[in-house]
């Protein structure tokens, strides 16, 4: 499986020397998932912070 993931990020033999469309899509999806995970975690943390009372 690691070979498949690594193969997505290696430039294919093309004249422009850029990354493949699949590599760009996978990278964008991973970034989107990371942002979503941070949003969920921060929402949970903020709910816990609201419960704290300082006396």
C-alpha cells in the first residue's frame, strides 16, 4: 500500500514534469480531511472549555 501512495506523489514521465492529477486530488482530499478533523476537535474542546467555572 505504501508503494501505491508513494507512486501517487512521484512525478510521472511527462514533458511538463509535474505531478499527476491523482496525486493532486489525493493531496487536496487529505488537506480537506485534516481541516475537518481540526474543526471537529476544536468544537469539542470549546464545549469543554465552556463548562469550566472559575470561582
